[in-house]
C-alpha cells in the first residue's frame, strides 16, 4: 500500500464530525467534502493512521453525549443532537459505551460534582 505524503490531522476530522452531528447523519462523503478531500482519500488517510471513520463518529458522539448529559439536556434532545433516530437508540449506544444508562451516568456525575 502506498503511503500518502500528507498525514491527516485527526483533530480536524473530529472537529468536522462534531460540527456535522447536530445537522444530519454524518457520512464519510459529507465530511470529506467539508475537508476538501474525496471520500476515498479521507478513508485511505484514516486507515493509514489505523482509524476508521465510523470509529471517529462513534467517539465524537460519546464525547458530545457526555457533555450534553452533564448539562442536563433532555435525552430526546441529546439523541436528536447526535443524529440518533430516537432516545432508545441513543440509550443503547450510551450503555454500550459506558455500561450504564444516560440517567445513571448523569446521577453519578452530579454525585461526584456535588457530594452530599
């Protein structure tokens, strides 16, 4: 496999994904267009760095989900903001990431921040 001479700035990819999440279902093609690359080039450069597009999307959803839950956003609003079809789909993803529901996570977060 031929290595590209230009490394991809992964933080830039994460930033674009983060910007696109609340607007629509994020796709490789959308992200590549914003970054002024072809979808194949973006995919290849991610692979060269041992990453996949779906992994980065999942990672950004998790990061944003934690922040929104900590801000006490409604779960339905969090799900919509992250591009999930409904709160149930979001809850299942969050449980996969953390082993707990979004409400359990929120409760633990606030117990740590505001111990009684």
